[in-house]
């Protein structure tokens, strides 16, 4: 391998996290400070969710995008970037709280969801607190361009959640409808994070758009890969139960593809399983997915989006943060949890 080729090798996730660690730590300090409420239950639930860890991918994307485009003086990754990264994390966390209630989930990342511990009402209300706290943080920056991106993004996410609800236990859901839900529910926040990083670094409109395109494609890749894992993993690895999506009536790509490829009898049986949310039908579903090679198809679609994400970075300056963004595109489709 030549030196130049080696310089552009994708770093692994641990290396990427290490690169972002100082800025992520600064964001964490801000999160802890700004979570505080004099209502004890708010503190308990917020701390429980934020303290759960997770990969913190969305705020990390904002910080890496700002770093990739910042100049030598470090413009891009300053206090404003830390604050906006916290905003993105708060928005994401509030959507998790609401999602788990809507999905009636009792497990996330291998431990009980907030609604399983404190009940639905408390989870929804603390989700609202986190949403509105994110807007307080955002407004403090006094940047209308930032506010517009985040206002549009949060509205789109809400639309995506309603859209997903319309597709629950709906065997008619096709690949196009599935992708529309992913765009609004997942990809749009990735895109906002990377676009905001570019904006803070003072990038021009074309570069901001390129970072938006990167984030959007990465979000698609990440979610499709996630949906593959639901049919190809186990609770110990994944932190949730195999077949959770099926139990919740979610039509994800492996199942949509298996249905599209199946014969009439297979389609009828899958339709019944989806409409009934019948977990006993899991072996039938897995067999149909295997027959149609639907996991390979879904992985290939995720890889296409990951490649598109990498391609969107073509005009970025060569530096460690740009390499890290490339690495995350590759990681999104190679992970096992």
C-alpha cells in the first residue's frame, strides 16, 4: 500500500471517537449543565437517557464536519459547535423517548427504556422538555440560519413519525414508502448535523449542500443497516430483541423485499403475520427472507448509500476529520450493532 493510499484508509470507530473526544467531552459538560431542572423527575429521566451512552453519532457528525472545514485557527469547532452538538443530541434523545412510547418498546441498547421504568406519561413529557430545552439552547446563538435549519428538521422528523405510524401493520408498504419514512425520521437529522457543522465553519453554500448530501446518504445507510440487523442479530449483540420490528408491525426493507419477491402463498402468509404482529411467524419470515436473499439485497442498498455519502465528500480538504467522515460512511454498513 502506498503512503497516499494509507493516508486515506478509513479509521475504525474507536479512532474516530478518539479524534472527536475532546469536543465531545466539552459538549457533555454543556449537556450536563443544561439538563438541570428543579423538577426532580426531569433530571432523573434525562440523566437516565443521556447517561445510557450510545454512539452519539449525530453530535459527533456535527463536530467532525465543523472540524473538516475549519481553518487552522480552529474556526468551526468552538463553543457554538459544542452548543449545537448538544442541541442535536437533545433533539435525538427526545425523539427516542417519544419513539419508545409509540412503539411500546421495553428495551433499548440492552437496558429498560424510560417508559418501561417511569411509564409513558413521564417519558412523553420529559421528551417535550428536551425538545424545548434544545430550542432554548439554539436561540441563544442568535443565528436565524441555524434556527431555520433546526426548525425545519424537527418538523420533518415529526412528520416522519406520523408517516411511520400510518405504515404500522401495513403489508402494502413498499420500498419507496419505507425510504420516505427513513428520510424524515433518521436521515434528515444526520443531514442537519453535518450541514450545521459546515455552516459554523463558514463554508460556502455548495459545501454546505455537499455536507447535507453526505449526512442524508449516511442516515439512509445507517438505518437500512440497522433494519438488516433486526433480522440477522441477537439481543446480546444488538441490545434489542430479534424480531422487535416485526412485533411492532414495522415493515422494513428485508421484509418488504421478501414480500415483493415471494410467490402468492408466501405473500399471503407474510401479510397475515404483519397484520397480526405474529411473532410466532418469525421462522416463516426468516425463511422467506432467506429464500429471496433479502438481507444481501438490503445490505447492497445500504452500501450504495454509504458510497454516495463518501462521494459527497470529494471536494473537502484532506485532513483527519474528513477521513473520519469517510470512515463513518464505511462503518455504517460494516457494524454488527
